[in-house]
DNA sequence: AACCAGGACGTGA
DNA sequence: TCACGTCATGGT
């Protein structure tokens, strides 16, 4: 078993299934998470909600995003067409808690235009990357959690964790890290559905773990994954 | 009070 | 290509 998959197993054993992506109206859990239930998103509305959250969560905490989504939900506007019908000024106020509301409002409205041209088709990664405001992480977030595609989502925590143990270079680029992890996981997982679930859980687990040990410097203090290194 | 959060883009060298 | 500034709110 390779080191990456060992890390995944340790984190899963420690924290359990994370049930990402959290949804406002999940009906499964109070907080919107749905551990051990991979039947989400259930419809076009929920797919859009994940896309929306993926854009809103750029460089912010998800608790802030939840406020924005709740604001929209209470205005009965957690919907791509309803957002379009909203005065942009009001839309910006509703998503204000997530920060960068001017940029994000434009990004989202532009994404909605694209979203409507899809008509239930799964977007290509390249198509998403061509949209303003959607970089590699947001694209993979949308593909992995909104469309259940086998695209691993790399974030700042992933970079910190993997570079901390020398698995990747400290200033490795996004695609390098993504490729490395996907290759390692694919060595262990062949079934495509399982692969998607592992990608989803792994990213969520990395976030859960890193919030504890890789948020403030010095990074990695108390990180029990060091035990894996000792067994190499 | 500084720093970071489930980043992306524009600019100048 | 890459380092750096900008976008903005909210929590520690």
C-alpha cells in the first residue's frame, strides 16, 4: 500500500466518513452533511447548490458560505433562475458574508448562463476553467461534488499536509499535486464509483484533519500521521 | 492586532 | 513563467 493511501486509511479510521458536500435542505442531517450516503446531489437544484457553494467558498470558511446560502434559501432564491431574477444589488447583499461579494456575484451570474446551456449534461473540466472566476480547485470541486466525477480536489491544506511529509515539493503546482494523489489512489482503487467516493472523503478528511494541525504555524505539530513515516 | 479561511485574476518584471 | 497586489467578510 502506498503512502498516500495509508494516509487516507488513517484519516478515515480516525474521523470516519465526512458526508460532503453539505446541503442546506439535506433532510438527512441537521448540518447538511450526509455521512455514508453517496446519493447526493439528488436533483438539478442540489447540483447547482454545490456549484454555488464551490464558488462562494473560495478563500473563505464554509460557515460563512452557509450564511450566504441560508440567506438565499430564506429568500426562496437558492435556485439558478431565481438568482437571475434577483436585483444584483440584493444578490450581493445576500452573499455578503462569504466575502468578495462583488467578484463572486459576477462569477456566479456568469456561471449560471453556462449552467443553463448544459441542460443536464456534465461539464468538461476545460469548459469550467474557461469561465471567469473558476480556477482548477473550483472546477474540481464542482466536478467531484456536484457531478460525482473522479477529479481530485486539491486545496491549500492538501499542499501543506503532503509537502510536510515530503511527498510533494513545497511549491508544487496544482496539477502536479492532483496527478500525484490521483495516481496513488488509483493504484489501490479500481472501481470507478468507489474511486469517486474515496476522492470525496479524502479531500474532506484532509480538511477536517488540517483544521486541527495545519492551520497555524508551525504546521504539523501533533499530527499523528508522522507514525506512517516511521513505518517506511 | 495580525493572520488565515475548503482561490482566482491582473499586472509587471 | 512567477511573484505580488487585489478582492472583503468573519473568526481567532
